[in-house]
C-alpha cells in the first residue's frame, strides 16, 4: 500500500513540466491566465496578483490561493483583491495574522482602506473573525470573514486530519457564488493541500469515489507547486479514507460536509 502510493506520487511528479524560469517574486509560479488581475494595485496600475485560481469538481475557479504579505503579496494588493472581486471569506493557514486584520477595539489603515473587527468567535479548531473594511472613495463598506487556523504546527508538512476536517466543514458551510480565498505563507504548501482536500470531498460527495490522484493532478494543472512532497500526498489518501469511512460521523449536504448531530 505504502509503496503503491509512493510510486503513484512519483508518476505525478514525473509528468510535471515545471517552468524553472518563473520570476522569483511569484511564489506560485502560475500562468497569467490562471491568476486574478487587479483593477487597482499598490503601484496604481492594473496587474496580475500573486495568486492562482483553482478549479474544484463542482465549480470553475472556486478557490483562490495566495501567499501572505511577506511572500510576494502586499497587504494593499490583498485588500484590492478582496474589494475588486467582492470576496467574502478567507481561510488563513498562517501562524500569525497579517497587519490588515485588526485586533479587538483597534482599527487598521492600509492605503485607502480602513478595517474594524466587528465580531470574533472560537469554533472547533479555528477562530472566526468578521472585519468591516471601508474604501475611502466609496460610501458602502464590505465585510470579510476570516477563518484563522492555528492548529498547524510550524515547520510541519501536515496537520491532524480531524483538525483540518473541522476547518473544511466550516469553510464549505460558508461557500457562496464568489470564490473563496485560501492563504498561507508561500501560497501553496498549506493552501494547496487544503484545496486538494476540498476537491477530494467534492468527488466523494458527487460520485462516491475516492479520487486522490485525479484531485492532485487537477490542482497541479493550475499550480504545479501544490503537494510538493510525498508526505502530503499520503496525507491526502489518509484524509480521504477518514472521510469515506466516517459516514456515521459526517454527513454530506448540498453545500458541503458537516458533523452529524
């Protein structure tokens, strides 16, 4: 079993055509046609942001993977992304919050945007924050919900299956017609794993089929750096088995998966 999974991952890696000439400040190394273009940016020009759209089995461009502010995506560009595409939910897989997420009772100012924390609650294995942002040139503000996942230990390739399962349940419960942003430090190591797990669950829901290799290949068509090591690939198989075997614990719904009452 283990050698079979290892060989399967090796074949996936061998099939990749990694473009080593990508710009060093683009951690995702994604083609422009798969990246959101900002109508505004920190430089004042229209430009592609360091982010990539990921398809899921149910929807095209459902997820947007992007790095934190220290790895090629500035705070201001990130807020422009949320503003321009009217994005409502961000899954944060970093160890700490970026500066545009305000603390309780404090406001943030990032370029033309101000931000205020309007609610904070603790869910199972993650925190849920709602921040109200105001663009100075517009009368109406916009709310963004952040799911802060801190159960992923620093410098580890994977986390506990049950922890990220609860995060995935929470995120899928919040899904809308808009894409959902998934952010980690470099934009692909953790975010990419989360995206693949999302696809695995959708495939099991739709067809009752565990399709780990197909889910990984589908995500890698947009960003080849996703699932960069065999440990994460094995984790995908373990997660899929846990979900498929957990019918008495989790139930499928129209919008995602959730714990049964």
